[in-house]
C-alpha cells in the first residue's frame, strides 16, 4: 500500500451515472489486475474504495458509478484537481491458472477491473472471452474498448434491449478453461453455480478502512472469515461458503 497525491487529467461521463476518471501519479504499488484504490474526499470522513480499471507507469484509470455523496463529489471534480489516494490495495487476480481460453464476466461496475485483466491475458496470447452484463441498453459501457483488445465480447441485458437477453451466465461459452468475475454478490453466486471450472471472484463490498483494520467487510470461507479489503477482494470459487 502506498499513499500519494494524484492529479486529475479527465473526468467524463460514460453513461447517465457512470464516470471514467484518469489521473496522473505514482502507480508503482499497483501490481495486479483486480486491485483497488481508496480515495480521500474533502469533507467526508471515510475514503471511497474504487477498483482499478487500467494503469501504466504514470496514469491510473478508474470507472465509478454515482451512488451516494462521495461519488457525487467525485463526478463534479474538474481537471487539475488533486486527490489523496491509497494505491495497491487488495490481492488482485492470479493469472497463472487461466488456461488457454479464460472467460471474464463483469456485471455493471464489476466491468472495470476486467479490462486490465483482459489486457494481461491477451498479452499472454490467451483466447479471451468477455461477457458484460447490464440491466438495459443505456447502461452499457466499455464494449468497444474490450473489442479493441481483441477479445471475443458478449453483452447481456436483463430487459433484452441490447445484446443477449438475460444474465452473464446465459452467455457462457460451451468451452472455456477458467473464469474470472466481478459484480454484485447474487451474480457471483449464480456464476459459481453455472460454471464448470475453477475460477476467481472479486467481491463488491462497503468498506470502512480499506486495509484490514476494522473487519467490516468480511465474508465466510472454508478457513474462516476473510476481509474483502485485505485477504480479498479476489477469492477462489472453492473457498466461498454461501449463505
């Protein structure tokens, strides 16, 4: 974990309530796709945890949904603003068990961490399938960006207004070597039930501290409760105990 000051380069709306923010700063603490950052906002006590969409040596890209006061403040920030950010939080995805044809499933704001993961897997010459799940056509984002990487991209919408009607599990290919997923807990549970291989799940959870001090974001596993922010957010399919 590293604390640093980042400068806002751009902050654009992708949909009615989803924004893409690009910042410049020290990203050296980010070592794996699926990690997250924790952002301090003026006037608010708790930092806001946001998953990393993409990064390089000098820039950090995050995508967030406006769901409360903190993200509302973020949506109004203009280029040139500075932010105090903790980086390198969480464990991230392990690429080693992916096999030759992994499938990536992202639901809503669970889509962003799939992007850098897809880049890493494509760089290893994997045949990557990406399934993006949304409620309706107006919520769809980043389809073109995944296609530009060379991934096979499928989009599902619950109401059938775009892509395949249904959930991400309805678009699973017949054959795949491994899965990676991020999204709301009901989706993660459904993915575990529908998949025939091992895989990794990234949990979305409200966090207090963001680095393991408060135990406010734990989930049940075979080896006891694990903190989403510290031992996670990525967990193995086989270790999760669903209620």
